[in-house]
């Protein structure tokens, strides 16, 4: 078995073109000599439509070094049920009569099975890169949050010892997702205010989960109409100016690289069309290159007069809604509805939070000597 594959996850609001851009990235990597699997975790499963060939739940060859598949949560439940049931029978006898069909309707199980299958193929297959066409952002956030949530439930309910296999498994999934050398997310958006607002929320949510975001991709920009005349050209110029204004607002509040792709007159279908799209997307750059800043919410402590400052590096924007609660030796940080518990450094556990502000560097908290709060 070779080195585990690199994971590139594409997500964005529904309809922004993430499937097409994921497929184009896979095609470009394959032409560069990488053995690539493009897999769909989106229940819509439109990957076959983009490649122009049938795509099933087992990897099939699309072109030289390029393979595609989609994840079938129901089929995975059927195949995985025997081993899951053994652990449930030992730890939770009341659930031992649940069958495989019922398993897939339990909240989060289909996402956990899908992520498990993606991780398995990245670890065991011959692939150098696994490009994942994720579902819309809300579904993707649930998918990526699940390993940490399940691990937390097992710990709080004291079930880790009884469900050791499951506990180890979700721990491995969590480690995979937060390893910036292995996994990164590319957020696809169209230059519209409602889409950009969701993109900002997603950026904060992923960073709060400790997952690397390596770039933004602005898709479907109206082509410039500099040499055109008439009413249509005027409309195009106004629309492009509006798109540029939206992107400028986003760009000014982020330190992530942003790639741009213009709207095409015809939908790119098939490998040749996808490669032309990838040329516009990446130019001469390596599609595996990553210069993203936001990975794990890094904690840094510095001494100040009368106490300490703790900085939690998160990509806040002007419209971010932030809530902070201290629970013993942990901080419950909620950003735009996404919550995560962050363990306080030992140095600060006998100090009280006396102030908190957000800024370009993230969330900055002041601690002063006192009780545990």
C-alpha cells in the first residue's frame, strides 16, 4: 500500500457549479500524471452528467489515470451492518434489533458512512488524489462535523470503552479531516450577495471545525463586453460591474486566494471541455498547490498588564454573529450558529474572562486572575 491519497473537497451553495469544477480539477490532475478518483458525496449524483459517461458506486475509468464513482449510503449500510450490529448488541442491547434499512434514517448515519467510504478509498485505493464533490454547504458542514460530534457523544456518555471500534474509527476520521497535509476544502461561489453571505458563514464554520480551507473559486463571471455595443453589451457591463463589487467586498475581508472562472456559452461536458475549463481555473499553477490560511483555530496566549490575552484565530467578517460561553475548562464558541468547544490552555484555567472582542486576528479574550468562572 502506498501513501494515503490527498483529499480535495469541493462544496458551495447548491447550483454554483461545484460538481463541474471538481470534475475539471480531477481531469487536470490526471493529465498531469496523477492517478485520480473523483467521487460524489452529493445525493444528486450529477458527476456522470458532467463527465458524459455512466458513473456508479464502484470506481470506473473515465480517461487515462482518471476514475469516477459516487457514494451510495444505503448500499454502504447494507454492507457495513454486520460489524456495526455486533458492537451495538454488546453496548446497547435495545438497538440490536434495528435493521440496515432503518439505520440509514438515523440522523447522521448516512453522512458518517459516506465519509467512511471516502476515507477508505483514500487510504486503500491506488489513488494519489481523491477529489470529492460534496453536497451543498449545509450538508457538507454536517458531514465534516460528524466525527467530532460522535466522538464527543461517546465520551460524554461513557460509551467509548464499549464501542471501542467506533470510537477509534471516528477519531481517525477526525484526524484525517484536520490534517492540512492530507485534506483541504475549496469553496465555490457565484458573485451574488446571498451566495457570498453563505460563503462567509461556511468559512467561519470550517475554520471552527479545524478544517483547512485552501481557496475560494468565483464561478460564472459575466465575460467583459469592452468591444461590444448595444443594449445587450450595456447589460453585460452593468452585471459584470455588480459582480466585481460583490467580489471586492469579499476579497477585502479575506486572506484566502480567489480563483475566477467566466460563464461559458455552453455547459462543459466531457473531459476535453473540462480540461479547457481547468486551464482557465488554474492556468500554469499546480491544482494541488495550497496557500490557504484558515486551518485549525490556532490558540495563542500572550502576557499583558494584569493578566493574559488569548487569541483564537478565526475568519470573522463584519456580519459574523459570535457567542461565547465558558464551561469549566472549555470555551463554547458559536459563530453564525456553528458551535465548538475549545479547551483552554492550562495557564488560563484559573483565570476569568473579563473581555472579548473580534477583529482581523480573530477572537481576542482577556483573562485576569480569579476563580474558574
